[in-house]
C-alpha cells in the first residue's frame, strides 16, 4: 500500500536529499577545519623555525650601522694598507639631510616607512601579489628600508644569499633596530651607507662626485636621480646609461608626486630637465688612495682572489688581516722598478716574485709586474705558463731520487750521450759537451741536464709526479721526462715547494690572508697546516747540494751568493727552440730566467722575462740571466738583517762522509749496490766516486790541448753574441761563469725538434732541451 502513497515517496526523497546535503556540509566543514588546522600548523612550525634562525642572527651594533662598507686590508703588523670600495666617505647627520631627499627615498623605497616597525606584513603581501600579477599593481619589493639597512650592514647583498634563514634573521634584526633607533636615525644610516656606483658610498659623497656640490644644493631632478640609484647603481649610472638613469629618475618623481612630497607640476617640470644637467664632466677617481700604491698592487690582487675563493664579498665591510711584510714588499718593488744595480735592460722586461715563510706558508711579499700604471694588473708571480727551467731538478729529479731510491749526495750519475726512449731525439747540455761519470752533487751544482733526466728515468715520472703533488702542484696534462728540466709552475708554487727543503721536509700551502673579521665582529682565523711530504733526511741532503749551487766556484748561482748567510738555491733558464734560435737570435738568448733560494726564515722565487718573447728584441742575453739572481740577493740581504742566521742541523739518520774538504751525505738504508738502472752502473762508495771524478778530471786535462781551440772559438762566439745583443754587462771569460749564464733549451711545450745544423759545438744541440 505504501507503494501507492505519493506523500510517502516525497518524504523519502526529501530525506535522501537532506542526508546528502548534510554529508556535503559536513565534508566542507572538515575541509575548512582541516585547512585551518594545516595553516595553523604551518604558522606554528614557521614560527618555531623563525625563532631558531633568529636566535642565531649576528649582533648588529651602532658601529656596523654607521660605518662605511669598505673592506679594510691590513699588513701583518696590523696597519691599514688599503681599503676596497671607498675613498673618503662624507658622513652627513640627519639634521643636515634635506627633507626633499628623505621624502624621495621613502616615496620610492618604502612609503609605509613611518607606519611599520621594521617589517611590513602588508608590504610583503602586496609585493607577493604584485609578483603574481607581473607587477600590475605597481607595488614595491617586500623589504623595508630597515631591512635593506640590515643587508647593507651585516649581510651580503648577493642574490645567492637570499635564503629563508637569511630573510628570517634580516626581519628579526630589523625589528631590533626599530626598537633601538628612531626613524630619522635609520634614514641617516641608510643614506650614508648605500652604494652609489663608481666606488662611491653614501649619498653626500655621491652628490659631490656626480654634481660637485652638497645634497642641500641639489635640484628636485638631481635629488630624484640619487634617490633612485641604490636599486641598481651600475644600471642607473648617468654617465654610462643616461636613458635608463632618466627613466629611473622619472619613476622617482612620479612616486614623490603620488606620495605628496611634490606637486604634479613640480614633477612634470623636473622631468623636462636633461639627465646630464649639472653632472661633473670629469669626476675624480674615487678609489682609495692606498690602492694607488703600486708596490702592493700584485699582493692586493691576490688577496682579493683569495678572499673571493673563501666566499667573502669584498665590498661588505670586512677587516682582512694579511701576512704582508710591508718593508719587504717595498724593497722588492724598488728592486724591480728603481734600482739600477739590478740591471734591467729596458722597461719591457717583466718580473714575478714571491716571498714565503717556510715555517708557516705565509706569503710575506709578492710582485707580479714592473713599470706599469695599471691597477690590479697581470700578476706574473702566480702565472703558470712559463717554464721554470732547471729549478725543476730538485723538485722532480733529485729530491724524489733521495726520498724514494735512497740516493746519497755522491751518487754516481752519467753525463753521457742520451736519446729519449722511442725517439731519435738526443739531449745535450748547455755547453754541448759530456762530463762522463760524475756525482749527483756535482751534476746539480753545475746544472747538467743529462744526469737529471737519467735520474728522473730511474725514479719514474709517476713517482716524481706524486712527489710534486705533495708539494701542492697539479697539472692538466700528464708529465713527461722533459719536465725534469722545466715545469710550468708559478713563483708562488715554487717558493712554497722549496720551503719544504728549508723546513725539514714539511710543506705548507702558501696563503696571504691570516684573519677575516665580518661587520658583526665574527672572526675567522686562517693558517696552513703543515704536511710531512719528505723525510727530514731528504730535505737536509737536498739543501746540502743546493748550497753548492751558490757557494762553490763551479756553481750556476754564484751571482746570488750572500757571504755569511746560510742559504741554498737553484738557477733556471729556458732557451728558444733551435729552429728559432738559429734564425735571428744571438747565441745564448733565453726566454726565461729564474732563481729560487731559501734560508731557514724565507724562501724567495724570482722569474724574469718578456710577455711576448718571440717579438723582436724580447730576449734575455747571457749577462741578463743574472738579473733574477741579483733580485734574490739584494732582497734576501735586506730581509735577513735582523733575523737569526742558523745552519740546518743534520738528522740523526744521515751520515756525513768527508774527504779532501768535500762533505757528502747518505741516509740510513742506502746500499752501495743501488745505482743507475739505465746503464747498469752500481752506486758505489764515496772512494769510488772520488776515484771516478779524479779519473774524469785527468782525462779532461789530457785532452786540454785539443779543447783549448774549441774554448777559444766558443768564447769568441759568446763575446760576439753579447755585443750583437747590446749587453750592458762585462764579458765573462772563466768557464764557470759561462756555465752559469749560458744554456740552450728547446722550450716548445716539451716537444723536440731535430733541424739544427750549426757547426759551432756550443750551439749544435740538435733541437734538444738545454736548460740551465
């Protein structure tokens, strides 16, 4: 019956609809409640995260708010030597700042400035909406003026640093500033701190720079230009981009009119003013005066590079303490630029030099150019595209031989005809002769090439590369045997590497910066941890041989010798490929000349040469190869005056063997059966070395009569070469000096050429690498 009752059916349908409606309403309520709960959770979590980040925010002080943004550079004695980013900022107090400028800044940067308390939620939401709608509401960015002041004072302004943590800390500090300082004080801080382009900070300084007058004397148009520049100082530079500067100025004028700071008519009249109206035609250079001091230029450039590598913004108000010894730096600058006794032939020849403390790795001085007016120019002290010549021998050949093969200093090596394996390329020495079997000590002192390459062959290029890597060197391409007489490294790398010999085998990576203090007084100390890269025995034995380079009459580095000073060092010269050499250059012309030496207190590496060695006249004559040695000598004499002068102490596992006034050394583990595996010769005892050397000398004397004619012809050729090169120095007639100054190297990126056909024995090197 109920099926025939229409009222009953209607009630059922109504109940069903009501049930569905009730379920739908319940679902909506759940969504709303859930959404509100989720939002509340996000707010709670966000608040917790905010407070965590805020608690780790840096301190902000009156000093950090009122100081300029220049980064100050200090020498090792704590004296300011340079400031990056500012010259002399003209700080202007709030009561002297024109209200016209204050209104212009507030109008364009933060029109709710006087209503918020450091952070403006309305501004943040408006900026977000503006971003979503592509700026259709013409609203400003989310940061208030107070937040911008925080960025300028304690944080980096780089876009990469805009993290949530940084924004949270920025907001927290802005709130603290608003509780501590008045609005007028905050404006004062901001106006005096903002960057205005061209290394100018602060608007009063900018007013003088751009218009040559104080802020109080600027027109409305000029005021609007300055007020708009902080957003993008380079882009709105009126000298470089006048059209963009004009558009920004007019935007500020419109904002001022909208804000009520000026009338619409005043804005319209100001827009008609040329953007160049009143601009100073030749604004003064605003770089800090100390940056112009040429003697610190190269060191300063490397400090900036090191600072950036550590992740610091160089224009963020840092205090950077360096290892610079200003006295040593001035001295080496004078030697390179003003000291006639050094003997530079012209203003084109260049220099690169680095002074390092062997005990710490601290770089105390550096020069990378001479006779130049370019600020922060090419720093040749750190360039790695010039061959180091024979200064590579202690690092790649003899050092590894002592360390890995237990060679004694009197190890017998062979200066005999040599051909690179798998090639027809032969190797000869600078004088085109062979000395036969000699001691390793003698080979290094006289800078013989063939014994060095034979020694490297025994060590193995792979092991030698490991040795170099431990000394801070890396190479893009695999090394070869040819690198045993020439590495492409910098004076900084070489000074640090030789420092390990000076410091009992302990290597310190070279560094210039010792401490950085941020604007919020957070201090970061830097040092170079030492690493034992070779045994003290190896370091001592290498030093004992390198002393002879300077203090023995047959040494290649006698021009660097300082009487009474315990020191050691090595010469290096790279010469032109023979096909170039025979074309137009005089005999013994070189591309590069090096000297690297050390005491227990300092290690100094010096390079000299030309930037374009293949241009006419850009070669180093035989006499001029001494220039690097003289720079070393005069610098080391100067800086060693008040230093302790002590000799190196022989390690207990090294034994000294004396005979005929000659002292040689071997370390524990040495066996006389160790020798040159490429010739099958066994190392032998000291007596066998002396016997071999005596026999070699006797053989040389027996052939003296036939050699005399060659010597005379050779000397004649050298004298003629020096005359044709316009050499300033005196001709050297003793054979030892000839060995020091004259070498022939095929420095063609390690490739050898075989097309030399000169009949003169000294020049007939068959295209071989002949470094000295």
